[in-house]
C-alpha cells in the first residue's frame, strides 16, 4: 500500500502568519511510504528512497537521483552483496557491521519518525528520523543510533542534496565502544555499473592520495567528487564533510574493478573510542548534479553547504 504524507510546517516559506491569517504554500515535495521504504519526491520526480524494512543487516538508501532523474546507486551487486547503495557501517568492538555473514552485526531499525516536509534556505524536500540499535551477539545493543536524513532539491546549485546525520551512543551497560574496521568503512556509496568505467575522482587537495592496494586510495580533505556517465548521461556526485565532525573525513576511492566512494574516520589506522558521557555525532552531505561539474562549482556548493549547516544545525530539520 502506498501512503503519501503531505505535511505543512511552520518553517520558512511553508506556512506564515500575516495579520492573524495563516497563508499556506503547498510544497511540491512529498514523502511516500510504500511497503517498508520511504521516498522523497518533488512533483513527479523521485529524489531518493530509503529502505528500512526487509533488510537483513542494515537500512540504507537504495535510490538517489540527479535533478533530471538519473539514479546513481547500485544495491547488492553479485560481486559484493553487502554493498547497499548509500550505507553507513563500521566495525564496533570487534563486531563487523560492514560485511554480511553469519557472524556479522546488524543495524536494527526500531522506530521511524518524525517525518516532515521542509522548504527553507533554498532547499525543498523532506527529512525523517530513525532509531537504530547496532546488535552483536548479546541481547543489548553495542551502539544506539539516532539517524536523520534529509533529501532536497537544492535550487541554488541546481542539484539534489542529501544530508546524513548520525548520533551514536554506547549501549546500556557499557562505558565505551571502539570503532575500528577496514580502510573503506564509513558512509559508503556503490555506484551503478555504467559508472564503473571512465570516471574521474576529484578532491579538495587535488592530490591522488595514498595507495592502499590496487586502485584503492585514501585522501584527506573537506570534499571528494566523482564524475562519470550513466547510460550516456554525464553526472557528478560529491560527498562533503560536515561541520563539527570529530575527525576530518579521509576519503576512500577506487576505480577498478568497480567505482566506490566512502567518507571514513580513518579508524583503519586510528581506532576511535565513544565514551558513554560523550557519544559521537557525524554529519555528511551528498550532492548530485547532471553533467560534468568543475572543481570551482563544487567548491562553491561546499561553501554554501557549510553556511547552511552553520545557520541551522540541521538544514531542513523541523525546529524544536
């Protein structure tokens, strides 16, 4: 069954009070709950979709589209079944939440909500929240996560914007948890098959980065982008580091035998401890354009994103 949620909120541009009379502007954005997924649409165009049900190991985004409707994500390819579109996973206290096997950890979504349509700061779209338990073999979760995802049409940059925020805290009965894992663990993105060949990675520093193995590289910086072709249509996908992250992102990139991009915390070489009294907050953005976007335009979008994030700690999020 398909449910469409049209929510008018008292946020900039969506509802305003004038002389005691409330004028409502109906946004073109909407949230669509269908089966065990939630999609964000603007008009008739799909911006992105998040799967949280019927997923054995972790919830994730399985569709993410440019303004012209070109999807760049691939879900569960035969070569790496555990690659699910845009997903977040690491190793915690020796439990692997990235690869999927009989002994793997599971990110179990307990609750979805709230959800809201939002139109502010040149963004038109929606955001939603989820509570997730990171389960190992014990009855109590290793980590508890509050995840919030916003998906927007970003008019100022003629792009699609995804904001991914996670607040991680240790499970009950634990004083701390340690994040470790492989050099590609973090917020990872598997691209559609047609983007595996002929693509080019760009980053803030302009450096190729450290070679880990084969075409796999690590480079630190504020942003990293990939330009490639999807069935004859050129696209550019960028990932931005967010303000306030404990460590600046170290980008994992690879071009063969397939293309992949991850925002990592470098727990591969330097494990990160989460203390009970502190927790860990993470924030990243993903931006999608149609066509080949040059470095200058990516830099401009990054600066705009930083301003948005600074002006409202949760771009597009409902004010409490």
